[in-house]
């Protein structure tokens, strides 16, 4: 978007105010500032929500055209997820969205609703598959259950006429706290004068990606801090080849943690990008080739893959991008094996952030978009904000596999 387009938008708003009695009292400069703030919000959420957000924009436009009543009902339903839009001024936002036919409120609200329910996939991560979500209302550390152990693992046989056996349990808990993550920058009038708005909006999209990446980092940080790390290979090459994955599956199949026996299964394998092909080959190879026979006796081996398509492979960018210097012994080539049914990680957000990070904007009230001038150094100030925390709640449900 060029500066002459911004000026044209200003004149469009000014003309609408003049010609529509319902808009009397509105300020064209304030509407133009709100328009730019909404444009930044759109790009931020394109970065955070990715393809899902774009799909919701399209769905909003279609629903508005075909079923206005349902569209309005959806907007009412998602109002709790539109705090950052409402902070710009509901009246100004309503006017801008009406005059520019944008469905931003619809798309942000519905995307956050999906994210709240754990069905979204921000930052191309599948780590949410193994988390249990929770919402906290304050910053006080909360207990995260790491399991309860009964003294007796089975019910006891009771003879007729005798009392039942008394048992007890031991609970293991940790603590989980949410923390604030923020990053921000400003849009200045000088940027508009130099036609750098397009570059600025690109930066907003990257800010959205950074916010989604940070949530993935929070989960991976908890895993690296708390999960058991083992070193593979068993024999042969390193990485998620079948022999190594079979060994990991066997480990999950019988583990003793805090004196308690656990039986888990491999459902999800999270690997850095360079291991994606190797892991998929191991998963999708249905039959195995016999060993030996050319220069020695043939070895009788099973020709079926016991883990054929038994788990999902996820190439996780955060494994390669995360700085591991703060985790002694860890490597960027580590991969994660987990049982999703155990929901081994607690992921918490502060109330109001269940649907994702928020972008706050403060529009200057002294900008002049007609003359491209302002007495304020900052035309619009922005900051991305999120409150999240994570902790491993069930150590039996996942393991870090090291290759060195």
C-alpha cells in the first residue's frame, strides 16, 4: 500500500462522513489510523494463524453475503476474543469494517475460538497434540498433577463377611506458572512518506509468526527441562530408523518412574526437518528385507514391520530453531517420542489469551493523513503480547531421543 492509497482512503472516509448523516461526528484521520491498525492486525493474525486465519476470512465473506443473520450471530458469539480490536474503539472499527467490507473481526474471533478448543495448528506445530490445556486467572503458581499412585494396583479379593481392604495413595504434583512475552515496534509518518508501509506490514506478519513460535517454544522448553533423555542408536545409523524407533517404543511400553510401572505406546514422533524422510520411511515400510545370504548364511527375520503406520510423524521446526545451549547434553538433532493419550504436558494461558497472542495498538490522535503530517513521533504504537506457561505433568508419556 502506497502513501497515495492511504490519502485516497482518508478522502473516502471524509466523503462518507459528509454524505451519511449516521457518520456525523466521526473523524476521517482517526478512521484512517484505525484502518491502518486493522491492516496490521490482519497481517499479524495471518502470521499467527496461518492458513486457518485466511480460511476464516473467506468463510466470513461468504457467510456475510449468504446469511447476514448467521454472520451477526457469529460476531456476537466471538466478542470475548476481540479485545485488541475493541481497544481501538468499537465505533471506529465498526465504521471502518463497514466502509471497507472487511471481515477481520469475524476471522480473528472464529480463529481464536478454534485455537481455544485446541484444533488450530499455529506455527506449523503439532505439539498441541500431546498437551492438556488449562486457563489460569492470575499469576500465582498452580499445581500440575504428575499422577497419583495407589498403594495397591489391583482390587483385593474380599471373603464373604469380612471388611474390604483399606488402601492409600500418593500424589505427585509440580507447579506451573504463566509468564508474559512481549515484542513491539511503531509505525511512523516517515515510514508512510517513504512508502515503507508494505515492508512494515510484512514485519507485522513476522511478528505474528514469532508469537506462534513462542508458544511452541514454551512447550518444547518444558519437555527439554523435564523429560527423560536417552541416547540412540541401538545399532547402525543414528536418527529415527526402524531399529531405533522400535527400541523407543519398547522403552515406552515398560517404564519404571518413581517406583511405579507404566505401559505407554508410541503415538507421535516429533523430528527435526532433516529426519522427516527417514522417520516416514521407517513408519511406512510394510515389509522388511532378510539380512545376509550373499557372503554368509541368511538370517531368518520377520518380514513385517511391527510399527507399520502405528504412529504419526511430525516435522517440528522448533526443534531446529531452538537454542539448546541452556539444556546440558541436548542437541538440535534430538527428537521426541510421545504417547498422546497420556497428555504428558500441561499448557496454560492467562484468561483472555486462550485463543492466542494479542496485538495491542495505540493510534495517535494528532495525525493528518491528508497532508501526511503529524506532531507525534509515533503514528501507531504496537506490541504483541502473550501469557503462557507449560510443564511436563506425566514423565511416563514422552522421552527425548538423543543422537549424540
